[in-house]
C-alpha cells in the first residue's frame, strides 16, 4: 500500500484536489447560478474530465477492457497524451479564461484587448499545431503554445487587477469570487512559468530534476484549486454588474 502511494502520490493528490474543486463547484452552483461564477463552475467540471481522461495511456495499459487503446494508437500522435493536453488544456483553458474575464471585466477597451488576444492565440496555436505536428510523435510539447497560453491568462489577470485598482471595487476586493480566481492564477503563473520554460531541458534520467519539477507542479496545482474551494466557501454571490448581494461569511 505504501509503495503504491509513493509511486502514484502525484496523481492521487493532483487529481484529488481537482476533483475536490469540481465537487465544490457543483455543490455551490445553486448559490452562484445567477452570476458569472457559473461559467467558472462549468470550467472546473471541464477540467475534471480533461484531467481524468488525460491519463488514458496509463489506464489502457492496466485495464483489460481498454487494451484496444494502446493497440490502435501505437505509433500515432495519440499514443501519448501530449496532444490531448495541448489542445484541451493549454489551448482550451487559455480560451476559457479569456471568455470568463471578458464577462467580468467592465472596461470595454480591456474586453477588446483580451478578446482579440484570445483570437490571435487561437489562430497562431492552430497554425503551430499543424506545422509542428511531427513533434507529437516524439512526445515533445509545443512550448510556443504552452507559453502563449500562460501569457494570455496573465494578460487577463493583470487587466482585471488594474481595473479593480482604478475603481471603487478595491474597497471590497476580498469579497469577490473573481478576485480569488485572479489571485490564484497570478501566483500559479509566477511559479509555473519557469518550470514550463525549462521543460525543454527535461531529462527523465535526471531523477532530482524530475522529482523537483513534479513537487513544484503539485504544490502549485494544490494551491490553485484549494483557493477555488476556499472562494466557493467564503464568498457570497454577486450580480452580473459585480455588486455583492450579501456579505461575506
């Protein structure tokens, strides 16, 4: 049992905290259903499915009735899950965050900036997928897409912070669910950007670096999703104009 835990602790804790955030989102839906937070709940549910299904290379090797997956994907770009995460996480998540912040931002100029930034990211990422598709046969991540998605997310967060700093929202920022989301993404970005950048130097034989990278990613993800959980518990709904309906618990 201990050996199993040590071997799969990253999956256990990482997937566990993501499922926990999704569960709290579902349980909180009735409270936030009349607000923009409902879109974020949909996003968390999406992430749960993406993460759980993303382990199909491991599942299919250990579950007999899924043995057809490795047989039919061997030698293809679907043999590993790099393409899956590139499309549904790196691209999909950045586009959703863009949509979410376009809903909660009030400044029309800021809305336009992130919308056009998202469209540009989608266009360039699609071209990069087509041009660099050979890399997925060798289990190589497209760092342009990874870094581009993180930059797009950071753009949304920074514009949100600037907007609340320049408005009376700053008086009660700690009551806003959106603030917790933005703050969590901001910290996650600061931690994960160097990790993503140095991914090109990743060497599976360097056990020290592999362990360090895994633990940093685990810490960052746990902090990110636990912050979402705290926000669901702590915050009260806001109407679509951003006005808090009730006081914080």
